[in-house]
């Protein structure tokens, strides 16, 4: 007997991803989906059994499987197909994808971890789950306020529970887990809610993963990676806040999108798929137009939205970052014992530090990006975490007229405390509350009314409270003018998220350009008009969803090599992909990160383009290259 095994390690995509091994005495114990140990070249590695055959494909001597690490399969056959799909679609090594599909397993701790599974009936893992007998409906996109969306979810979840099937509820950020878990527990009090996310301990990750593979637990709540979990009898996937960029893993391979993976998983499990958002992605709207998705619910009506022209504030002598209207609203909030959220899209005290005499901007020596200033007078790099004290004089011309520019959450928090010294003002951003425990604590303080004014980045926007009366965007212009082909869409989604809620009495949006087209569409409630305009623009410029976009990133500490290598690949692509748009090599911003120079090549491909020629080129790129399919930037 022989087994096809996928090593859980990075193997270049140009090489075979599955290897055949002899089973020997293990033939009667081996199962598809098990974790085994086997030799690979000159070392030993873990691998997943992908297939079993009585004979070998060729008449050569095969290496034997060393041992079975865990007798119970960790991945089912459907999710092996999902892994293969992700590997093919995103040009990612299959072993790396499967490492994402499996919980953290450590050789020395495998017995200790498995011991914690005693309370789970693992024999059920080997049973065949009963699948739905009818084809599922088209994926739904539920739009509306959070309350309206969750009413839809409640009805759909109840129906799936009656069918004795499992539910996977995805949220994009850790901070959404506590309030979503609380809602699920209150709504479905008889059900155990099982969490699936990276902040769990390694043993809890494995135990909860195993829970999904049995018939016991029914409701699973997790972040992006949870979509890769293997289930016993999955009947429903809910993707809440569908518009969130956090569903895309962009910082490391495999650079998959959980929304795309959810579509494939729903097809493999033949289960329902539901997306929810106050302002869905342009892609979702496009798919609904084509008939691939269907919309449910309706756009929330905007009430009490006040767009403040900050130019008028300057003309009237108000040089504060807070308009008179906002200061009055906050004073009223504090008088009536209500709460407010102040949205700022930048961390830190200032976005950059610049000399007012010579114009020198203090930059990271490793990345060449502008350093962000904190209230502690420490400068930090957003890309490599380099830190240095803020200079007292300009490093270039020695002038003392060097200061921070721009507005971050720390500056807003500090200025608010000056104006309202008696108020309990706190801030929420990932730089101070990175763990789920800290996020939950800050969230609970807000829900319990211990925080009067919460200052935060987009992380704070989903929070809710019975006393929440006001949400304000301090300076929306940074979002409206951020360079990028998705700027309008992201601005629209954030503005709808701020103003389209049912738990805040009023919304204040401060801007120096109230005539911006997105703000006008927001004020007039032109929901469909925004999407139709965006789709026309994407079609004219050949951007997704009107085209397929792939970004190639080359990194090297050798600048000359980078120049030559990126130019050579661009030349090869231009010669091979006739009729397709190849842009670059381009210098990204920042051009240098962690001592590595970067170049990018953007591919804009027709939706019906045959990828066979492109695949041959991309699979043979050197190790300096990364491939980002469906890039968001």
C-alpha cells in the first residue's frame, strides 16, 4: 500500500507538491487527512495524507512513512479540495496552505495536546456526515443596520439548527468576537459557542478544531482563518462585515481572501452562504447584478448626519481640530450621561514630523517611510517597528522649528482631555490593545458606561452601547484622498458604517471638502448610484471586478539586481500576454522595507483570459518574488 502525502512545508510551486510513500506495516491504520511524519529529501517533516492506493504510480523504491502522529484525521477530503483550490488560485505552495488549514501542532507536545481531547467523541470524526440533499440557494448579501442584519442571521441560524447542522460565523476583527459571542449566547442560549481564532492557546485551538469535526458542537465563531476549519456537517457560513479588508491575508503567503474561500467552501459542503454589510463591496454588488448573488434587506436610511465644513471654522477663528458643533454635541453628551465615539483613521500623535525651515521629513533608516510621532515623543515606523526619540532640532539643517503634522488618535485624545478634563476619555487602537483580552476589557468598559468618549481607529467603529449617542469622524479627508484605485469604495464603506447605524442619535463628519462626490452621495442617500458609478469607472480603467488583477512584488537588498530582475520579468510578461495590461516595474510606497528594496508589477487581465501561459511564468519566478492575486492595493 502507498500513500500520497502533502508535506507541511514550503515547496516552490514549480516543484511537485504531493509525494508518494510506502506504508508498510502502517497500511491498516492510515486514513486520508491524518498527520504523519515522513522523510523529505534530507530531513523529516509532518505531512497530510491526501490519498491511498494499493499500487505505486511507478516501479521505483519509495521511502516509507515514519509514523502516524495522530490517529484521527485533522482535515477531511472536502477541505483537501479547498486547500488545492487556494494553492492553485493564489499561486501558493500547497504545504503552506495546509499549515493554515491545520491547528498548530508541535512534535514534543502532541501527546499533551491530544490528552485534552478526552471529552470529545473523536470516533465521530471517522463517520460520514449527512449532506444536504438539495442544491443550496445563491449566496445572499444582507444589507442594513447591524440590528437589521442580525435579525436575518437569527432566522437563518435557527433554521439550520433545526436541521441539526453546524454554523460558521465569521467576523473580520478580534474586537468583534466578544459582542458577537454575547449575542449568540443570548439568542441561542441552549447552544455552546465554540471559538476559532489565533489568540487561543495552542491546546484550545486543537480542542476547538476537533469540536468542529464532531456532531456535538453546532455554532462556531471565528476570524479569517476559521474559514479553513474542517467541519462534520456544515450547513451555513455567515461572513459579517463583508466589506472589511481584514478578510484578505496580504502580509504573507498564502495571500488568500476568506470571502473567496468561503464561496468555495460553501460549494464543497453544499451549504448556505450569507454575507452581511451596511455597505457591501463593489464586487458583491457586481455579482448581484450578474445574478450570482442575491440581495436581502435594504440600505439603512441616514438620519441626523451633519457634515461640517472645517474651512468655515477657520474663517470664524476656530483653529481647533474640533468644530464648534462637535464641541457643543460632546458637551451635551457629557451633561446627559451619554457616550460618544471619535473616529480617527491614523494611529499615533502625528502622522509625520517635518522641519518648517528646510522641509526635511524624519524617515525610517530601514524603510525610508515617514516616521509616526507618539505622545511619548517617540517616533516609530509602521512597517518595521523601528523606534527613535523625536529630534529636538532638524537632523538636516539643525533648525529647532521641527514639529509633527497631521492628526492621530493620541493627539485627539490629548486635545479632548484639555477641553473636557472631567470626562472619562479613553482610546482604542491596536497599538495599545493588541490582544483579545485587552480588547474585551476596553469594550466591556465602554458597554458598562465607564468610558464617556472613546477615541479610536476603525477598530472602534463596530462597538455598540445602550448609551451611545454620537459618532464623529474628526477628519475624513485623509480617507477621501488616500491614493489608490479603491479609495472611493473604502471611503463610502467607512462613511456608511459611521452614519448607517441604529444605535447612535447623531453623526458628525468634519471635512475641508464638503463638495466631495462621495459625501454628496452619502448626504443624498444615493446608495445604488454610488455602486453604478464605481462599476463604470472600474470598467473604463480595467480594475476589478471588471478585470482580474494580480500584483507581483520583488524584494531584494541588492538594488541593482532588483532593477534588472523586475525589468526582465516585466519584459517576459509583455511578450507573453498579448492584449493584456502590464504596468511596471513600479516603485511602491514605501520603496524600502526592513532594508529590502521593492518593485511591483501590476497585471490587469480580461475576466475570460486563459491563465495557462501566465501560470507557467509565475510558477517559475525566483524566491525574491511574491504573488498577490486579487490585490487590494
